[in-house]
C-alpha cells in the first residue's frame, strides 16, 4: 500500500529488543487491588476463589504461550518466566509486556463468573506490569526468592492485620499496632492473641502458586474390565512449594533446567543490589508528547470467529470507541485519542505526571483497562454473539518531541485509515460481487485512490465520500467543554487539516 509523507514519524519508535542471553520475566499485578477487594467483597485475609482465578488465568496464559516455562504468583500478582531462547514477539519488551498483561486481563474478566457466580463485576479490573531482565540464572533465582519472600511477609502481615480488625480494631489502629513489627513478633501475636498458627494456614496463601509443565499420572483409557489405564502425561499444573528458589525444587524439573539452567547453590541472603535492580524504573522523556498505541492481536481471526461484517463492522468500531472513552475517563492525563479498525492511540498531556512514572506501567495499564472493558462490554454491543475466544491487544509508547511531529503522527494514522478503508471497501465489494479473493487483490494491485473511487462508482454505484464518517475518518475521543462542564465526546473528523485543531485549541495547549 502507498506510503504517506507522514511515515517518517515511525523513526521515533525506539527499539526495545531484549537481547540474548537475558531471560525475560514479565511481572504483573492488579491496579488498586484494595478498591477491587472492597467493591467485590473478597474475603480477608485471603480469598481462595480469587487466588484460584488468578492461577487459572496464569495456566491459560501459559498454555496459550508455550514459551512461558514457569510462573509464580501470590495475592494479586503473577510473574511469567520465558524460556531463554524465546523468539516471542522478536523479544520486544513493550510488546511482550502488553500482550501478556492484556491476555491475562481478558481471561480474568471472562472467567470471573466461573469463580464468582452470581457476583457481577462492578467495574473493569485492570493490571499493570513490568519486564524484568535477568542476565543469568542466578539473577532469576534471586528474583524468585525475593518474590516468595514478599509473599511470606505480605501474607503474615495480612493475617495479623485482619485478625486485629475482626477482633474490633479499626484498620488504622491495626496499621499502627503492626508498624515496624518483625516476623517473630507477628508470629507471636497470631499465636498468643488469636490462637492462629500461621504455619497451619493454607499453602496457597503462605507459599503462593507455581504454574509449570508437570508429569502427572492421567487416565488415558479403560481396559476391557473397566479398569483405568494410567500413563504419565505432561500437563500444565499449579503446585504450591515452600522453596521455589532452592535447588531441591528447581533442579528436579528437567524442563526448567534444560531451558533456563540449574541453580548452583541456595541463596542465603537476598542481595539488596538485586532488589534495587528489580525495582528500577525507566522514565518517559520529559516535555515530549507521549503516545500509547494499542493494537488488536490476531484480530483478523478474531473478526472471522465472531463474524464481523466486512469491510467494517460498525458495532465492533463502536465497542472500540466505548473502551477508549473508558480509558480517557480513568486516565485523566490522556487528552486525546484516535482510533481506527483494531487500533487506538492515546496521547498524554505534555506536562503529565504520568511521564514521571515509568513507560511499562502506563502502557500495561492502558492496554489492560482497554482489554478489560472490551470483554465486559462485549454483550452490550453484540447481544447475540458469545465471546468464543478472548481478545488481546499489544501496545507501545512513543515520545514525539514537538507538537508538529505529534500532528504528523496523527495524520499518519488518519491517512492509513483512509488508504485501508478505501482498499477494503473495494476489495469486499469485489468479493461480494463474486470475484475470488485473489482476483480482487489482482484487480486492486497498484491502483491509486482516484481509480478506486471510480471502480466503486462505476461498478457498484457507490460514491466513496458518502460512506460513513466513522469508516472514512476514524474516531477521535477527547474531553470537551459543554455548558461549563467537561465531558468525553467521540467525533469523526478530519484531524489532518488545521480546522479541527483551530476549533479545539485547548487539546494540544
Ligand atoms: Mg491488529
């Protein structure tokens, strides 16, 4: 397809490939989990259904992406460890991070009713994540030891906290009582005041959960006498182990040792420098326009499976717009967004405080919230179609140094919308008129915009310029002042020319 003069903006996209021999770990956790727990009345200090749901999502993700060898999760977080030589998404950090976060979110929302029947989701849950790059298996071992240690600390605290609250303390009082207490003191408090032996609490709570490929005995058939015939079968399963970072656990898993290496010795003390490294965060470049662009993953297939109308399914586009509105509503730093087909771009305010936070967090959060809403709102837009596979999106963030270049970026997307829509309209009209797909491709090869207009007019009596604005121009969602109050509007307008920006001077101020 034709290139436009705006394509140069692509050169601002930074390369974020994680080179070998580094091992890629994606860690994600729920955003504002406290609020989510309260709104959905999750049990304290732990809700086994919620933990089972998290594990079920991790198993799903691992089944879908076999390059993930091992995952570890507790409470509201999960870490996914990829095999060392993975080629997943060409090892591009932001794509891997966003896709895994999106997939996890999608399944979480979809499976919610399986685990919490009769309890509706009150709002779309979302996750944010980061990529941890481990240069050696020793770094990975430290990472796992650190997370499992955090699991222990967090859950012991939580057990004490909720014991205090259930015995009449306010949350603030419980916090004050526990401030600066050590492991031993908390253990004694549980034991002496509440008669709870921490070590007797469920393993899933104390140790967290691992998802990995295990050899399990499975019934493969029944013999003539009706007796089950069992064989060892490889299967993705969840286990709870006290010491995931110890040799006794890790080195006995052939698949982990083969793909990631064995642990040489047990960790006596978690190195502080490693923890500092795991927590280190990059920042977006200040005083630039940061754009988060998300894109549906394998949406051709998704569209086919759900019988989207060709060349454009208006309901699907409206669902995308609805999700974008939700993103603008939640992230007030997003001042403008533009969407076409299965992609959406979100522009952050230039002085945005989000820019002081890290790019991983903002990309994963936006992708996750968008995905979450897409699944939750599906039925409102497709009441007669069940969601048969979970949609997922990937995302990236790119910083543009000037308003002029940002506008070129938006022009690039709108020109793309026009080129694709014109081509697709012709293509599907030809196919619907009886041409084979390859014939239609052949007819359109090398044609210019004008020729396509003529083809539509002469063969099908269609004046391209009368086709719906949403299809020709894409959708812009942004905040607008109306009678003194601001609200989010969705419009289909020309964002290449100066007219729109002149009429809305505040957006890119
Ligand atoms: Mg796509």
